[in-house]
């Protein structure tokens, strides 16, 4: 682990280890001048260093063909460590090449006494005899390239088998090698080809020729030359290893493994062969064998950083993070400051949740290689994943400064900007990527998603269709195409599109869930439930589909309260089982009960959405309190005027779309949030699985969804006084009940039309209205409304928000079955907000849906002077409208117990049109009068409730129901409209 405070210089041993590793890497890559300089630098610091002396001797004797010059280095290595058999072998081989035959004869018994094995002794005896007789001893020549060559002298070919004709003279071969070292590859090629023509059986020449062809990119020619070298040097492990490396690069994996195996049969101490074989095995997915190879290479060459680095990569890929971290730390101890290993260690720390350690590694990596656009981009991606969006953007932009056409950095920047809601900037980045990679269908898809987020539906549809035409099985494009049609309100075409997609991709769970959402919005709840069940069969942990199923169940008249509650609890149980050991059971928050509290709000609806209508006025008042600091965790890409109106009231604003549950929970813990509030429930974009991890000591759900989350890690649910009896609430919720004087304050004043007189005064008959979504309209609701229409034969019904393609045939059929003529029905399509409100001027009374009643629509109607007739049931969704009507004093005459009551009250209001006009004329003025005070009640009531929750946690008191009274917040009870009449 890197320490922030450690600024001291590395130790001498660490420095020398790093130099040795670098020298060995240069040596293996045929960068002989650099390798020699590094070995000599080590020896200036530590003249007796055995490995540096030995390897420099190998370089001189084998690669540079100067065996006489190598002898003092081998002697120094042996003086430092006389028990290393390899040192004796290399020294003897150099003596023979330097024609010091008498010395070789004297040294050979000493080497055997020090442990040089019998087979190698026999080889040396044979080579010595051949050399005395005037024959040539083949020089082991490692070719260039990052994977070929070795850092030790290969055993020369022994006398087994027939001796081929002599190799070229030393000066001729050395001249060709010199051209190679100078990177004059064309000249080196010509020279070596001439040697190969003159000495066609010279293994050393073919080894060099293979290396040159490799550098020139002539893969087949290199492979041919290396095959010949391996054939002519059957006892040279290096020749077999070099051949294996090229076979790997050509994808001939099984043959490559055979060549690696031959090399290791000849010399099991050949670290480079073990290493390269492990690389090949990992590429083939044979992880266990690859790990064994890396560990053997590490044992043979403990100071070789690349071995530890690649072992770390393999372990990280297997999820063995702590072992991977150890390997990367070992690599960094050998090669301090290596940017690749720093980056990889940072990724491991990140996966372990060690955020600060990960960032230290990435900072060090970038500092070590500041001109690397790739590294800057990878750094930015990690910062993005950690939620450090500003720093991530800086890293991406630095990468693009270094390389303006860097497609990966551009794309990652586009994703980041998209997640921040900066959609036009993101579009620019993605289109630049597409210009560079016009055949990349994924980038095309991402542009379509960006256009959809901008609500440029027609353009998005065109792009998605283009992506599907290029890649018919592109599941995500099919999914988003149907989503775009759905968002346009074209439910029929959206459903048709999903069904067509399922013909191509029947096993894609998201397509089934999308069809379920569409069917829900069409009021086809039974069909929707079947769609969600199929999605969950394909993907049991598909939380989105399960939440959608619960939402659909809450609309069904065939599901009773007990079954609805049971299904929600099953959702919570699945979350609990999945998060398991990740649930926080203790928190480090300061247990001062009266200190300033950090309150976090999690929502996907901080935008033009029904929730925003309630939340904007609330946060304006709530954020002014000095005893609270508010954090926002916004889980949606869209940004609009409502987003901006909400954001400016938060002390900290965090876009979290795209963050995993683990990352988001870690961010909340890092922010030291005391009380975390869910505003979504089971609606789209919820983060209930993250709440299941319990990242904050106290967790609350509020608004967004009329029902329990089912998640036992959420402690409380906010409700309004009188919403439900506590004993009824407790049967339906896992959360404890927090009763407030008011839980919301709705303000819908933006450019609202004036309130007009009740149309009944001019028409002489009542016009009823419904502004609820079609998903709330079911067969029983239509039957109830038709009873009202039959009781008042001259009345009319206006239904707004119809899909753009017209009124659904199912709705018309239901009315026809109930005997209601089409000329009594007024259907209005979806329209903009102002015209939607203006439609209320045509309506005297709204008729509510059930069992899922109105919320935002009921409030809009009240602000337009139109009350709603609602039947309050025994479930939470069935009592929403009742709460809003009760709040303004309209419970009597409008909040009903049955459909019979709805019919009776409709007759009453038809007979008392003037009284209905009085209500209409006074509603907006009353709402304006109480709005500011109601905001204070909501803000003060919630603040008081949060403080009580916090005090309980500080003392380890049990979570239990609580109630905040007007007296607790020092505010008088607000007047109701009917009370003013009295």
C-alpha cells in the first residue's frame, strides 16, 4: 500500500533491484547498449553484484560475440556466489568460445563439484572436444522483441546427432548483429540472408534472421526462419521458446504450447519460457496452468517485475483481489513508479472499496507518465466510477489535450457528460467518436440514447433503427427503440415494436419488462403481469422488472391488500438475501443528538416530473434550515429547468446515474450521511437495492410510490395525519409510521390559466373529467363512471391524456358495453402543460380512479378549482386523493366510501351547482393563502421528525412509530376551505 507521508528516497537495494529488472528487460528486447549501460551502473554501485556480473558476461559472450571480454564478469559472479550452477555453465561456455581450452578443462571438475548436472557437463565436454578439433560451437542468439530472447546463456547444442556445417565466422555474424542493434533492419536482413545462403544449416543465422523478420513485421517469414532455427538447434531451449512466441502471435496456440514444452524439457530453469508459456495459457483461459507458470517464473527470476505484474492481472481477473494486490506491490517494489502496475494496483484497490488508496495509485501513475493519453483516460474512468465527476472530466480533457482524436477518452467524456445531464456536450463527443469510427454500431446506439434523453424522439428513433439494421440482434437498440416510442406516448406502436423485437430476441428479459410497462400504461394489467413474470423467469434478480410488477399489482382490482403486501415483502427479502454480508451493521457517525445533521435525498425525479412539483417548494424552505446540510443523489441523466431549480438549494449535488450500488453506498458513507431519504419507492430509477446495504444509520422513504418498499433496511415511512390508522398501516408496511401534520406542499402556479366559472352554470349539465394515466383506468373504474353517467343522462365525461394515435379501442369497448353513447364522451390527446391545465376549464368535477387514485392530477385539478370525487379504499394507493381533499377541507362530499356514494354525490352536486361554483371560485385563493404556511409546516414537521429519529439512533433506541403534532413545531393548525365557509 502506498503511504501519503513517505517521501524518502528508495533504499540502495531497491534501486539496484529496479535497475536490474530494467536491464534484464532491455536485454530480452535486444536493446543491448542500454542493457550494458544499466548492468555497468549496477556494478559501479556494487562491483560484486552476482546477477549483474553474470548477465553482463552473457551479453558480451553470447549477444555481442566477445567471449574473452566476458570472462572477468563470470569470474566475479562466481566469486560472489560459487554455488550457482548456471554461473559455472556460462563461464565454461565462454571459455570454450574464447578458445581458452586448458582453462576450461581445469574449471570443468570444479563446476561439477559445485552441482552442475551431469548432462550439461557432458555437453560441455563434447563442445570442448569439438572446439579443440577446429569445429564451430553454435552461439545462442536471442532474437529481438519483447517476448523473445532470454537473460541467461542457453546450453549450446551438444554432439548428439550429426554435426552440421560450420556457422559463419564470428566477425561476419557480429557485423549482422551490429546492423540489427542499430535498427538498420533492411541492411541487417540483406546481410543475414546472404549468410543464410552461404550457411543454410546454421541455426544461429536462422535465429537472427527470424528476429529481423519479426521486427520488420514479416510474420510468415519470421515463423519460417524460427522453425528452421528450432529444427537445426534441437537442444537449444531458446530457439524453441522463440518459435513458440511467434506461434502465439499467429494464433497457433497448441503448437506454441508444444514448443514451450520442448524448451522447458531442455531447461526447466528457463524463466522466460515459463513466463511466455503462462501468457499463452492465460490467453487460452487455462488459468490454473497459467498461474503455475507465473509462480515458477517468479521463483526463478524473483526480481523480474513483469512476472509479478502478469500474475497480478490473472489473480484480479479471477477476483482474488488481495493476492492480486500483493503481486502488484511486489512488481512495484522491483520497478518503483511503473505506471502500468500503479494503474493496475489502483484498479484492485478500487474493486476492494479502498478508494483513497486507489486514487493515490492513479495519481502516481499519471505523475510517472503524464504524457500518456491512455493512462489519463483510464484514470478518468476510475474517477467516474467512484463518483468523482469533476476530477474525471479533467482527466478526460487532459487525455484529449494530449491526443485530440483519442476515441476512448472522447467516448468516456461523452458518457460522463451524459450522466451529468450535459446532453448537448455529450452528443458532440459521441458524434466525433462516430466520425472516427463510423462502423461502430455501439457508438451509434449511444448517440440514439443521447437524443432520446434530449427528447428528440424522431431523431432517436431513426438512429436506433439504423443500429438495428446494421446489427439485427442488438438487444439494447431494440429496447431503447421501444422506450422512445413509449416516451412519445405511442403505446400501440411501442408494443408492436417490442413484440417484433421478441421475435428476434425472445430471451432478452428487458424486452419483456418493457412490454409489461407499456401494457401497464395501456391499462392491460393482467397482460403486464404476465410480461413481468416472464422477464423474472429469464432474470430472477431483475429488480426493475420486479418493481414494475409491484407497481402494476397496485393497479389491479383482483389483488387484495394482503397479497399486495406479501409481494412487496418478497421483494425486500430477495434484496436482503442478495446484499447479505454487504449490509452495514454499524456506522461511525458522531452520536451527538443535537449536532447539525447531514440529510441525503435519493431520487431519479429531480426533473420535470410529478415528484418535482411537490419537492421544489419543499426544498426551497427546507434547505434554509441551519441545523441541516442537504445532499442530493440524482439518479437520472436528464437536466431541465426543474433540475436547476432543485439543484441550487442543495449544499452538495451528486449525479449518480451509472454508479453501482456498491459505489453509491460507498459515496454515501464517505459523505457521512446521517439520514438517507428515498423519494422513489418502486418507481423507475429507484435505488432500493442500494438502500438494502444500509449506508446511512437512519433510512426513510417518502413520496414517489404509494406503498411499502418491502426493504427492511429502510426504517421509516412519512405519512400525513389521518392517512391511515396505525394498525392498518403496520399490516401493509415494513417501515415504521411517521405521521406529520403535512407531508407535502404542492405549487403549480407556473403560467396557470385563470379559473373560470363552473361549466354547469352555462351548460345546464355536469361535465366530469379524468386526467389520470390510462394505467389507472380499469374495467371496474369505467363501470363506476358509467353508473354516474347513467344516473345523470345529460352529463358528459372528458378524458385527457389519450395516446397520440387516438383513444384505445379497449376503453371505447368498455363504455359501449355499459351503454354509454360515444357522443357523451370527450377524448383529448396528450398536450403541453398549459393546455393540459386549460382543459380543466371544461370540467365541473373529476371522477377518480381506483384502487390507484390520483396524486399530482388531483392537486392540479384543485389549483384549477375542480374538486375530485374519490372512493377511499383500504390500501395506501387508494387514499392519495383523499389526503389532498382532506387537507383543504373537502373531505365531506368528496371523499367517499363506495361507488354508490359516488353516484349519490354526483346527483347532489348536479342539484347544487351554485355551491359547487362557490367551491370552485374559492379554491385557488385558499391554496395561495395557505401555501407558504403549509411549506413551513412540511419543513418544520420533517425536521422535527428527523431529529427524533436521530436521537433514537444515538441512544440505540428501537425504531418505532412516531407522530409530530402542530404543537411540536410551534405552528398553528392551518384553516381548511370548508372551515372558512363556516
